[in-house]
């Protein structure tokens, strides 16, 4: 079996297993649910059967009373043997009966009658039918009817049935269910036994169920644990003749039985599922081989031939079905044949192109996306035609250009020779200029040195003028002091003159005694006059000296200012000479660089000259190659060429 067959079988198997498992699981759940529903229905049906049997018992009790009444057994003192009739016709351990007169006195009763709660008034007013809970007899089903003769009530007839274990055993045989009648929440009679086989009468109902059934008066259907055993149960309230809930009916099925049924059902379902799965696998394998495996093998052979490029191999004679796989293989075979025709046509076309014939056209109609091949051939033809035409045109242009370049290269070579000579002359001129600029730079440097020395001398002279101004200031100060002294001398001469005058006056007064003193006073006055005159002349001379000093000071200050301006001009001149020196050095460097550039230009011009000669030679060779290319291109056959 092929790999895809194994995969398909595995997929089918997995799907089948999942489907069977799903269906089986659903079926088991549905079966379990149905089984539960069936059991619950059986329980409800069992309770209905018990209730129906009790209703039937009431009907039979009424009928027996009517029969005894018809035979006058209900009349007191009738002289008939009621005991014998009871024992032979109806009575058993479960039934009991009694007849009362209108005063409540019993004039007949069965041996097992022991009622303690008989209500005569209610009996005479219509009686009752249903369950009673007598304090002496316990739970029982009773029918009580008044007895009349001629429209007059003459007594009361009462028949009853104990709901005994035996009576429930009979009902169990009919229904197949466990049955119980509760008096309140206590099992009054039951078919349930404990693990020792003893009746479980006297045991109690579960509290949660008692609340639902006895207190709320509702039915309960579901599951319950009884004596450690799980049961599916149904409980119904048991009302008395007044409608009061005095107990409950019970019908149940042990879960052990349902579990056994469920297990049997599961086993049966699994066996059926396995059989179905086995048959399905066999059928799927047979159908898979015929419908899928064999066709896929043939399709794989065809695909393998195509993958190996064996497109000319004959098609398979396998009879494929009229399905999608058959359609696929037939289309694949058609594709192979179509590809074979395409490849043959492409090979033929390319072979013609290989010989240089690009006018050939495809001989096969290309379909679908393969139309691009035909379009590509057209594009190739157009492109090759354009390229060849362009090459032919270019070869002509190259040939013409090569001739022109050769002529231009020769002209360029001649021009470069002339350029070389001109560059040599320019280089010589630049060298001469460089020497002159260098000498100018040296002269500027010497001028800068002399300017610096002149600036230093002017600065020294300026300092000397400043010293002279200081000395003249000092002379002026001394002259001012001399002037003050002369003024003091003049004042002394004036005072001396006054004193001499006073002395002369006093000498005149003294007469002959003061005559000598008058001569002295006269001499003193003359001396004072001379001193004053000398002081005046000295003062005039000093004033003239001061005026001369002031004029010298003004001239010295003007000279100092002029020297200052000269110094500033010398500094500016020195700065300009320094700038000229720096510029000259830069020019010298620039001229050196120009010399280097001219040397390089000379080298390039020489190189260009050599290159131009080589280019001319190359153009001659290119012209020859262009001719060869043109001859080779004419071997191609294209449109418009």
C-alpha cells in the first residue's frame, strides 16, 4: 500500500474510531439516561399499581359489605353464622370487619379486629373510605358504611385491610419493585430486607425526603441511599380519610440492578461498535485500493515521468474513473503532452536563433500563462533587432568617431608640444620674478630693521625732551622762589628807607648831637635805595628769565608732542614695513608653489603629449575593430537590416 493510501486509511480509521467512540459514548449516555428514565417510570408505575390495588381493595370491601348486607349478615340477631361466611368467602389475616348497632355496640366482629378509635357519629353520617391510623391496629385501609332498612339507619358495617408485609410481597411480584408503606416517617410495612434477610420495618425515612413528602406533601423522584444501598426511588404522600398526610408510599429499584443492566448495555454497544468498525475498515480498504490507491499509483508514475523530464513517454493505459482523481490525471497527461509540444517548439526556435536567424516565429499556439513565452520570443526578436541595429549604427559612429579622434589626437599632440615650450618659457619668467621678489623681501627686511632702530632713537629722544621739560619746570619753581626772596628784599629796603627817614627826622631834631646819626641814616637810606633798585633789576631779570623759561616750556611741550607723533608714525611705518616683509615672504612662497605647479603642468603636458600619440594609435586600432564588428554583425538575420 502506498504512503498516501496508508495516510488515507489512517485518516479513515481515526475518523471512524472517533465517530464510533462518539456515537458509542452518546449511545451509552442516552441509554443510561433512558435506563434512568425507564427505572423512574417503573417506580412511578409501581406506585400507581399499588394505589390502584388499594382502590381495588376499597371497591372489594364495599362489594363484600353490600353482599353481606344482601344476605342479612349485617343485621343483628339474624341467626346466621357470619363467622363461617366470613372465613369461607372473604376473611384472611390481612382483612378485618365488624358490625355495630346505632348505639355503637358490636354485634359481630372478626377475630383480628381491635379498633380503639371508632367514630360512630361519622359512621352513621355517611361513613368513610380510605386509610386510617388507629391507635390499636395501626395503619389500615377501611370502608365504613351505614346500614339501612326502609330508609332507617339500623347500624354500621366496617371492613378493613391491614397493609401487611405479605400484601406488599404480592405487589412486589406483580411490579418487580421494592415497596414500602410509611406510617409517618417509619416503615410500617416493606419488602426491603437487611443484609441478614430481616425486614427493615421500623426504620425511618431520610430527613430530606421526609421534609418534601410528609411536611410539604409533595412527590419525590430520584435517587436515595437506603441501608447503604443506592436506589432509584419514588415517594408519594399517603393521605388519610380527612386528607391529612399520615405516611407515604414508596417504590424503588436497587442501583445494583441498573448498573448490571448498564454494564450489559455498554458491553453490547462496544461489541457492536467493534464489529461495525472492523467491517468498515475492510470495506474502506477495498474501496480505497480500487478508488484511490491504484489510481494514485498511476498518477504518481505520470508525475514522476514529468519530474524526470520524460515528456515524450507514452501515456498510461490505466482506466481511471469518472471522478475528480480521473479528471486530474487526464488533465495532467494533457499537460504533459502540451508541455512536450511547447518544449519542442521552443527548442526549434532557439536552434534557429543559435544560427543567427532571429526572424523565426513559434509554430505552436501557447495557451494561458504560456502565452508569455510567445510574447517573450517576440520581445527577444524585437530586442535583438533593435540591439543589432543599434550596434551597426554605433559601429558606424564609432568608426567615424575613431577617425575624428585620431585626427584630434594628432592635433592635440602637436598642441601639447607647443604647450610644453610655452610652459618652459613661463617657468623661466616665473623663476626670474621669484628672484626679484626674493631680493625685494630681503630689502624689506633690512628696511624693517632700520625702521626699528629709528623708532628706538625717537623713543629715546622723546624721553630726553620729557626730562628737559622736568628741568625747566624745576627752574620755573626756583625762579618763583627767588622772586619771593627779591620781594622780601624790596620790602626790607622799603622799611629800611622808612627807618632812615625817621632817623633823619630824629637827627634833625637832635641838632648837632644827631648830626652824625643823620649821616648814617642818609647812608642807610642810600643803601636801601640801591638795594631796592638792585632788587627791582634782579626781579625784572628773573621775570624775563621766567618768561623765557615759559616760552622754552611751551616749545619743549610742542617738541614733545611732535616727538610723540613722530614716534607713532615710526611705529606705523615699522608695522607697514613688517606687513610688506610678511607679504613679500608669502609672495615668495606662492611663487615657489606656482613654480611647483608649473613643473607639474609641464609634466602633465608632456604626459598628455605622449597620451595623445598613444590615443591616436588606439583610434587607428579602434577603427580597424569597428570594421571587424560591422562585418560580424551582418551575419545576424533580423528585420529591417
